[in-house]
């Protein structure tokens, strides 16, 4: 079972067996060019035809390898191809001094969850994905931008948090905080020195005009302030879609916010 690097010549053949991965299709065609450029885009062939793929992304700051886009042609499943691709991705991580591997799996995908557990991955965290309706907001909602010149919301320092960047979960460490603060991408709502909601803004590197929002904490009755600002920001920057990721499960409905699905963040020490 030989694993090689994917090439642009294989793009159409891969897209053909990925086109029905989800009910809405797949995102492989949108991520393809970025994955080729980043490297570590792996493929397995059968009779010189690509039948399985996977991408490994290295984040040296967090010493982590992010494993994504595992796809196997349905005619070639149950042959160990997915396990082989994950194993090769872990090797790439080790070669780059990574000590942990992550991947996300939709909570209803029991076969993939079973495979990950068989390969010694733990269900590290459960996350929820919401879409937020694009909407014109005429007046700028009152939120605050995190700044090192002022006291940061204590919640940012109270635990180890991730933020989502191009559907990869990255540690919100000091370097990340500094970069995000400089870009005015950490926002929060506050009243009488009480912080109600904190969110991180990022733009997808793979999907055109897509805004990704990580909600770290929120009081539900104050969440709409953050959501309204995001809509204001997205409309004025001409984004096409807003995707919200959070460990929180909102019990009440919020205007423009639609619950899409839940997934598991899987983790393994390598």
C-alpha cells in the first residue's frame, strides 16, 4: 500500500469519488489548491487511479498536526486505506516535531469515530456548528475589541482554548492572542465591567468570502449583541457566509442563527 503526494493531474478523479460525501456535496474542490501548495496532501492509488486521500497540516507553534479531508472511494473501503493515511500523517507530524494529532468527526459518523478510537484517538471536546444569516445592520452594534493596553476578559486566561482557523482548531496561546488582538479579531460584550460574550473572528483560507467565528463564552441573553456585530462586519466586508463554531449549546433560538450539526474534536499523543 503505497502513499504518495497528490498532484493536480489527479484532481478530477478525486473530485468524482468525493462529490457525494455529504448531502450537500463536498469541499475538496475548494480546498484542493491550498492543500497542494501546503504540501503533505496524501493519496493512495489502485491501478494507477487515486482511490483515497488525506491532508496533513503542520502547526509548529502548537506542535500539532491537523489531519483533514480523509476520503476513500466507496468501492475501495474496508481495505485499511484510511488507517494508512492517518498513520502516514502522524509520521509527518513526528518528523516536524509535533507531539499531538487532531481531527474532527461529525458526531453521527459512528464508523469514523470507531476507526479513530481504534487508532487510539480520544474524544477530546464536543463542538457545535451554526450558520449565521447574512443581514444588513444599519447601525454598528456596541462591542469591544480586546487590547493589551486594557484589561482583557479574564475568560481568555482561565483555560486552554482553541479558535477555529479554516476549520482547523488552533491553540489560543499568547502568540495567537497577540496576532488576533493586533488584527482586532477578538471581540467581546461587556456591561458594568462584566464580560458576557467573547468571540474570535477569522477568515477562511480555503472557502471564498467565508467568515469563521469561534464563540468562546457567552451569556445567551447577551449573545445577540455579538451576533449582530458579526452580521454588521460581514455585510460591510462583502462576505458570502458566516459559520459559527462553539463548545456551547444554545438552548434558545437567536435571530439568524441556525444549528447545523455537532462534531467531536479527536486528539492523540503521537
